[in-house]
């Protein structure tokens, strides 16, 4: 069979719909798959978006059928009661009344073909008036029957009705007939093994391919199928429910946080008093909200914590609560002493937990465990007491700080269960993540149900060009919000550096919207104007966003090491933009690719 892009067709389900809004295209795809069953060298790109010739807006190609030895055919698909009549022209019938489609499907197909030819000519640098490949167009009416003689002269031979679309032999014959007619009309075009088509496809069409699904559509569609996507994770956790000491290792996006939440929810439903621990503040806030728990802060007393059935906390917040309310009072090193302060906090937490100040826990769940040091694990043992039901979720590839050796973890929890299917990122982003370290992520896979998604963009700016970075981010945000109707809250700008050390130091707005930290953005009320979120990749760890713009990728320090870049890039669910300096020399290859919108 011909090779189709994307591998699996997208189904678009608007809210409240009883059937996919792109059902005619789904029907025609099956027709094409059957018709081209014996054409393995052919390629079909579905929902290809190309720039209009006037550079204003874009044209959508429903299907682009590519014969590597001859050329390309653009196919415009129409379904339902779309048809042609001499007295009404191209039209639909709505409540028994004709609704004219003034441009008409043939003009749409012709315009899309013209846009494609211009786009390819621009990149391949050949004469757009004499492209070196055959090119034509068809209109497929998957639900209507027509008589060719009733069509306008310029459309005859270009319109396939339902009988031809749904008969694989007829459909293949129609496509072959058009190629033959084009070859007769353009005898100077080189066909066969010396055709330029394969090079154009590999060098121009596939690398720059963007499916019709805009980022907004991807976000909405994923929310519809998310529950089904995560079913394998639930099944694994259900099967492991009887394992008290459980360790789960997973690559980015494989559902570790979801699995941790699922384990905690099941234990809470079973009446077990449950503690959920993590390392960073934003993740703790997210886990707290998703479990409908109360936050643990330094000011929260151990007595308050002891009364709670569900306790979600950052490990150092729990330690600060213990230190602040310890009896007798404890003296800690100054906070600006850094490591000494945090080591002392963990010692206080371990002593307090052994004294039972937080009460007895029946279940403990740790998320992002790769950042837990041996001292944290000793505190964990004290919190567990005689409770053996402990679940530890981690990914060694995303370890940004000191961690516990794998051997010590296995001595505590046994051999890990492994999650390999990336359920967060689009297939395009997953492939990009694998390319950052193929040997370390070789077994990271993409389920067939995950769509290809938007191309990853890596854009290089001259070292030190702060204004260029800001302008690029503004351009991306304006395109997403104004051009694709993406909600501002679905965009996150993240950086290896704190705000005051980043390109955005002193910048208060992006694309006319406030630029706020995660914490500040979360405090805004629904009546307030939308904002864009900014955070360090370290604080964004464990979280995700439909769109991620990673900027300030410069130099070769620890902040741009492989683990940091992987952590940052894997936060993006549907669209990823990386802005890297010309002096970048970090541990992950970030070759320039794609273009800014």
C-alpha cells in the first residue's frame, strides 16, 4: 500500500458532535488506501497546509497523491449534499434550500495546486511556470453522484463522484488516466527513474509538512481521547496493585505522574491514609489540585497535617513544617548557605517523622523520584515507619540534581516496571526527543493512536542577540494566539535560567499580554486578562503544556546539559519551539530545523 502521512488519520470531534466533522475525508482516505494497495512506492499526504501565492493566509490540500516517477495530484474532498447544478452552480442543500459555494470545489483544488507549485518552486529554485514534474487536480464527491456532461467544461474529467470514489479499481483508473493525460500534455517533463519527485518530497514536502490540525485542534482532540490513551497505564497499575514496594521507571511523557496520581487515588478510595511527595513547588501544587487536597506550606502545622487523609507536599515543605514547629526548637544554618541548610532540614524531617509528628501513613507515593537523594530516602523511610506500601516513580534521564544510584533504588524497591509508550508528546516531538540521545531513548515508542503533530522548530539566533530572541517569541505567540486561536494559557515560555538572568529580564509583556511566573499566573482570577506563563525548566519539571517555547539555550553549562534539554523539550505536548544561541555547545544535538511561523 502507498505510504500515508500522517500514519493514522485524524478524527476531529467538535464538542457535542455525534460524528467526526471530517468524516468525508476519513471515508475518502479508506478509498485511497484500497485503490493504492498495489502502489507501495507512492506517498499520500493528508491535510497538507501550504502558503498562498500572495503570502496572505494558507491553502489546505485535503490529499496530495504522489507518484515518485511522475508527479503529484491535489485532491479536494467534499461530502454530504455538496454537488453541482447548472442553475445553482456548486452548492449545498440546507433545509431544502441551495446554499451556493461561489468559488466552488474545482477552484479550491486549482488554487491549492497553484500554491503548492509556487511553494515547491520557491524552495527548489526552479521556474514555477515550468515545474519539472507533472501536477494536476481532482475533486472527490464521496456522497454525491453526478453526470460529467452537466459539469462546466473546465471541470469535466476532474470530478469523481461517489461511484468512482468508492470503487477502488475505478478510483485508481481515474488517477492513472489523469497522470497519463498530464504526461501527454507535458512531454518535456522527465518521468521514470530520473524524475526529481522523490528529492522534492524528501527535501521539501515531508520536512516542512504541517497537517491541517492546528495546535488548537490538537489540544481539543487530545482532551477527547486522553482517557483512552492512558488506559494501558491504568491497566499496568491495576496489575501491580498487590505490589507494596513498587518502582516504576518511565521515559518522558510515558504517564509517570498520571500513574502516581492513579495509585494515590486508588489507595485513597480504599481508605488508606496517603502521602504524595515530589521535589519542586509547581508540581506539588499541581498534584495537590488534582487530588483535591490542601497544600502543605512551611506554616502548616504537623497537627493540621496529621488530621488529613490525603497529604501532598514538596519534600522540603514538609521538612520546613517539621523544623518550624519542632519541640524543642531547632537551629538551622542560614538559608543562603544552600546545601547545608537543606541537609539540616532533611535531618529534622527524619527525626520528626520517626517521632510520629505527622501521624501514620498507609501509603506513600513519590513522583519525579530521580531527584531524591539518599538523605531524602532516609527521611522517606522514617515517614513510612512500618508502612511497606511505597510507590516510587522516576526517570533517570531527567535527573537535574543529585540523585540516588540505581543499585540502591533496586535494593529498596526491586526491579522496576517500565513505561515505554510516550502518551504526552506528538509523534513528531517524540522522534525529536529520541534524536537527542538515540542510545538512551531507543526504546521510547509512540502508540499508533498518537498523531504525527506539528514539526519541531529549532531556530538559531546570534549569540547575545536578546532583542532577536524576544522578537522571535513575540512572533510565535502572535501567530498561535491570533492566527491559530490557541489560548494564551496553553503556551509556556521556559528557560534554563531564572527570569532576571534570561532574555526577558525586565520585560513585562509578550504580544501585549502580561508575562508572569507560574505561581503568579495561577493566582489570577477568571475575570482578569489572559497572560503568558514563564518559568525555568527546573520548576516546570513534571508539568506539561500544549505549547512550549524554550529560549536562552546557550553555552555548554549544566543548565543546557542533555538532561536539562530533554526535560524542557518533553514538556511540550503539541508544539515545540527551541531558540538556541549560535554558541550553543550543550550535550544534546539541536540542529537548526523548521521555520518560525
